[in-house]
C-alpha cells in the first residue's frame, strides 16, 4: 500500500505554562513537537506497510523548521517525506491548508490511502482531513479507531461515534482521520534516527506544487482572525474552608443555591 | 510580506513579543522581528502602542460573488436513529437570535426519511422553514452523501449563515461542504455574534485547548459557516403554536456513497454521551479504582455521569469514551466536579469552558483551582464520603 | 559530566533514556510487585534496534561496541535494573556466538538476537558450580551426529523467556575445567525444559529459572568453537559483559540520586527543605562523587575493551567490582536520606536498594572479582623484567 500521512508541527502543550498574574499563555521557549494525534496516524501507516508492504510518505506544510517533525516520522519508520514550505503559505486557514496539502499529495504516485490525525492540538479544528479528501475527490471516514481489514481495493474500519462505534467499509483510495484509541505509537528506532539525521529535506514551493496564488496563504483563506484574546480570568473565586464535614455541608448548600439539588 | 515592523518607529517595548499568541516575534537589537511562525493573526498590530506594526497588504481575495445574494440563517438539524440531537435545538435558539438581528429567516435542514414529526418539532424550536431531504441513504451517516446533499442545497438556496453542531457527524462532513462551496468554516465555536458595522458573523472559538480565544469572520465568502459546541447555546422553549413552511427537497440526482455502513455497535461505556451530559463528576489519578465507585455513587445521586482524566483511563479505571481532555472528549456541562485532579493543561483543555467548576484537591496550588469557580482544599477521601452522606440524607 | 560522546552515542543515550522514562518508569513498580517479565518493554527495545548495538552490521546489528551497549544499559538501569538485566542478559547469551561462533552459527543466530526477535541467555551456573565453575556436572556426550546433554543449570537469567541458550557442559569430565565445552541450545528442543520461576529479593521482573536437560539431543554443529574450549568461552564472555554490570550499577546509583535529591528539595523539616542541611548535603556529595567515579571507570573500561586488547579480565573485573559496591552504598544512603518515606514501597528507592544487592553477586561475586584482579596482579608482576 502506498500511504501518505499528513502531519503538523505544534507547540508542546505539556510545556505550555499559564502566567498566573495575567492568565495568559507563556509560549516563550516552548518546544515544537509532532502533533500527538499525528503520531497515531504515522504508527497506523507503518503498521499497514509492515502488513501489506508498500511505502509511507509523510507530508507537512509549514516553515522550514517543520522539517523536524518529518524527521521524527522517519525515525519512527516513514520512508519518504514532503515539506511544502513557502512564505506565500503563511496565514493559511483550513481551506487554504487543505488545498495546499491536496496539491502536494497529488504529486505522489498511486496513493492508496491518506491518514491524518483527528485534529491538531493547537488549532483543534479537525477540518483539514476532510478538506484534503474533498480536494483529492476521495471518500472520507472520520474518527477511525481500528482498521479491521484491507482487501480487494476496500478497507473495513471501525469509526468512533458519540455512543459507540460504526463498522464502515470504504473504497480505496480514501482519506481517514484516526483517534488515539487506534494504537500505541512506537518509539523511534536507532536506525531510523540515524537515517533522519542524514536526511536532507528539500522544501517544495508554491510554484513547485502548482498552487494558484489566490487560493493559498492569507489571501486564499476565507476566514480572517479578527481578534485573539485570553479567555476571561476564571477560578479562585471562592474557597470553601473547614473540616471535611463542614466543606461537604457548604458544598451541598451551594448546589442547592444553583438548583442542582 | 504582508506584515511589517517599522523599525524607525519600534521602541523595543516587547509588548508584541509578549502578546503574540504564536510566539513568532523575537527581539533583535531592541527591535521586534517577526519570524516564520507568524500566522498573520494581527494581534501585534492591535497591541503595538507605537503603531509600528502594519499589515501592508490587505488580503487579496475579493468577494467571490455578490454577497447580497445570500440570505437567511440555516441550522443543520442532525439526526441519529431518527431523533434530532439536542445541539440542533440549541442552534435553532441561537439561530433565531441571529436571524432576528439580521432581519432574516431561520431555516433548518433535515436529512432522512420518515421524519415528518421531527420536521415539525424544528418549527416549534424556532425555525421558519425546514428543508427536508428525503433519501434513504441519508438515514445513516455517510460523509460523502451528507456533503453532497448539503452542498446542493447551499448552491441552490444561497443561505448567508450555516450552523451545525460540532458533533462527530458535524465535524466530519461540514468541512467537506465548506471546501466544496469555497467558503470559510470555523470549528467548535462557543459564541456567535453579528458585527454591527458590516453584518458579518463573528465566530468565537477556543484554541490551544482553551488557553486562547479567537474571534473569526468570513468577510468575502458566503455562506459563513460554523460548527458550534454542544451544550453552549440555549434552546427556546418549544412553542407548539408556531407555524412554518416545510419544503420537501429531492436531491438533484440519486445520492450515492463510497462508504457502506456495515454495523453500529453501542458500547456500555459509550451509552452515556459525556459531551452532552449536564453534570459531570470527574476523577483523576488520585482517586484510585475504589475512588471511582464513590464518584459513580455521587454522580448517580446528582443525576450526572462520571468522567476521568487520561491517567485514570490509562490505569484502566474508566473506559476511553469517558476520557476528558485534549486526547479525549471536550465537555461543557452545567456543573463539573473535579475530584483529585491536579489540572494538567491537557485536561483543562477538555473542560474549562464548563459553566460551573468545583475542584476538590489536597494541593492548594494545583492548577485546577485556577479554573475552578469553587475550590475545596482537602482530601477527596474525606470530603467526598461526607458529601455523599449529606446527599443521601437529603434524598431521605 | 560531559564524556564527549559522539553524535551517534548521544542518540543511543537519548533513545534509551526516552524509552526508560516513557515506557519503563510508569510500570516498574507494578512489574516488581507482580514479578512479571517485561515483554512489552522488550518489544519496544527491539523495535528501537537496541538489542543489536554491539553486533556487527553484517549480522543485522548496529555495529557498535561494549561502550554503546553500556550507554543503553545505564539509561535503562536508571529507572529499573529488573528490566535492564533482561535486556543485558540477551547480550550475555549472544557474546559466546559473537566471539567464538562459526560463520554459519553467526549468520543463523545473531540477526535474530540483534533484531530482538528472539532473546538469548547464558547457562553456566549450577547448584554445585557457582564461583567454582570446575564443579560443573552437566554433561554432553557425542552420539553419532548429535550431542546428548544431561544435567541442570541454575538461576539462569531470561531462563524460560529466551529462545537461544548458550550452555556450558562437560564433554570430558576427567579433564576438569579443560573438559568443558559450549553449546547452542534452542528452546523447544525435546528434553530441554525449565524449572519454576525463582522468587527473588530484587530484580523481580526479570525471569530466573533452572534449565533442565534430560537426554536433550542437539545437532553436532551446535558446538561452539571446539571441545574443551567451554571455560575459555565462558571467561571471555564474562570479560566482555562485566562492564555491563558496571553500567547497571552506575545507572541504578544515578536513579537513586535523582529520586532522593528531588525528595530532599521538597521535604521540609524545621521550616526548611532538608537539602539545606549540611548532613544531607554531605551524604549527597559522597553519593554523587562515588557514582561519577564509577561511571568514569566503567566508560574507560568499556572503551578499552572496544580497542580489542589481548586481556581485559583485570580492567573488566575492576569496573564491575567498584561500580556495584558504589551502587549498594548509594542506594542504602538514598533510603536513609528519604527516611521513613524511603522505606515505604510507595517510593522507588527501597526497590532500588533491594535490586542493588544482586550486582555484587551475579556474573561473579565481588569476592571472585577481587580474585580475578589479584591473579592479574600476580601475572603482571611475574611477567615484568627485573
């Protein structure tokens, strides 16, 4: 199977601290990592390759340093990478990002499957996976928690829904997004790390993928960010003191006041 | 480069560097330098006290079409097993408010056969009109068939605003629609409003797991589309006297899908949809397996459900569908009681927009208290049993 | 301290550290409590290519040496030596094949060991043959094209879990230690079975079992080297592997220091963190100094071994002896620094202290190490020209 995995470089949420005085995020010195949901996508692609043969290519759009997350995927076992990088892509929303990644994916030969993580932990939109499917004109299945079977140009998957899961069959090639439940991502291997170390990544420009200027970057993005702000400060409004019994009693009173009991 | 720092004006105050939500601005020789991480969000332009940062090049995308041709607010009324999901009625409540302030009509879009009673209930919940696409394929969810049906309707009727629930169905197929009709889509909104100047829809959503908020508009494309987090908007009381128009809509051609639903399995742990729960009693690593039995008891008495942190799920005390946080579900119940949860940022991301948060933890400096409305510093194994006893007494 | 590792060595260290932190640390207490073999972790180490560090590339390994292996063992040991011994013991089983195997034997077995697909183990000790290897009672008799093995090996690390065993048996008991030979025996060979898993004081997640041979017939070509070479095979193997025990000791000591420094910064008595007391600082200072000295010696010896010198017995014994004594002392002190908390199973240092003891015992007790060093001193002095 020829599989492409779309990945994103994001700030490491576990390193993000909140400034207690201002209630804003402190982002200085926060390391960039491979989006955690994408690690499941990469793992699943490698598992499929191990089972069915083929090749795994990881693809990202971002600044040149986003090549680091591609190297991480190579250390895990990806065969090839594609970095789509150009100042012209800056400010892309999910529409423009899907379009751009779609053009990059079209340059890969005979793809059987595109896997994306459920969403990125910085934007949390979950819109690029389905957007890519539409750009490629491929069927799409969201929130896959298990790939049951691949045979005869079809794939059987279990997809998470609110109150359980659905077993869905999809014709290949297709695009899917995967959830955490699907696997446990492997550690990088030593040989993979050495391969990643020596890997030279040549970025593809807007021109190289044949992007139309009015569909990429800020200009190509229908949505505009009007304002970014910290959520209104919350918390520490009230503390209930006393013995456990007193605390419990006060809590019950509070909940009565809120008409919850 | 559409964003520049005017070096001669920049006083090196670092205000932009401190406020940049993407950490893209560095100081060099006491001047701000914008790096590659910049997403052109414009925060620095607004914040700069010296007006030294400018967007030099207005976005090039001109209005894609005559925007005034687009009229009306639409709500996608999601159904599962022929039942309208709660968020659809919440959106009709919010949609009513938006439509009234625009002086336009509110319509609902309903998919599937045998849904006449439900169509009527959408009118009662605030819709002026219901577009009902009756096709057997739409009784079940298929990304492509749903996307085809909604795109066709949008192209035909040209609504100004389209809202859908940020459910697993909404978030799976609405992005396909937005991509196809070449318009913007804002995910998982928690507040909507109308810009008084230009009547654009202002869509506010949390990002970075709720640590920053962004207000987003879609000025040059129509419709303006958003998915909205369940439980945030308020539904209107059902008005059985309301009347409206129900339009049965046939798809342009027979709908088809490249996916086939083979089976639907409800799981015990899944039966309760934690994203729609009104009251959640949640536990972390500090609770232990036994502790979760206590939480269940309390949740039952309050009419709520039990949630868990990733650590508790990884320990096998609760199933994955109950996991709340970045790698689990996002919830916003009326009441969230966090028991023995320290408040790792990944957990806060999934619950901090809850209406009322009560935290019980023995560490007074636990980050959970930073988001809690009411904090109780104490041992969960002392406070909770006392709380459970008091609840029992009340119930008699 | 900076030991000026190459980029590759630093990668090995980082990878082993990451696995130790993310995969081993969360489960170490449970593995100890349940005395459960860490198969999941073995799979992770295999996937990460760490089993082949010291095996040449032509046999599917990474082509490093004893030093690279020591770096990985140290990082794993910093978190749990029950896990690291299961990893390192596979190397102990592989060294006889690497050092003395024929090309065919190397081609057959080393790639499987290097990939971690199959674990190896080394069978030397018997009930009556511990420090005195000459007391070996297990025999191997040539019968046509097969050797027939009879006897019981005792306390074999990875016993039952490993699939490839190198075993020492007497082919000519009359010749004493010169009558011993080394053989490769695969799990599943008829007549080869295992005793029950031993209950141990420490390193409880590791598997320790008897290897029982009852008319176990193996092909003649499973003989390593020649008949009569068995003890040489064993001694050369141990020479290579002892710095690995030294690395376990250094890692374990460092892990104990990590835990108790962290604790001493947080624990408050008399209104101040206990680390501000000189009594604690002096204990920590000694613990750190001794551990760093042990590390410097182990690294130096491992690099010395990798230079392929003629005789490494003395240096190798010194590394094992010094580092394991340090690990014992440092872990005892770590428990002391943490006081009552240190004694509780809720904290990891009591396990570290229990685990440390084996380092002074296995692969030759520290008394035997002193004998080895003593013998070497005599030989060196005798060989010197007056």
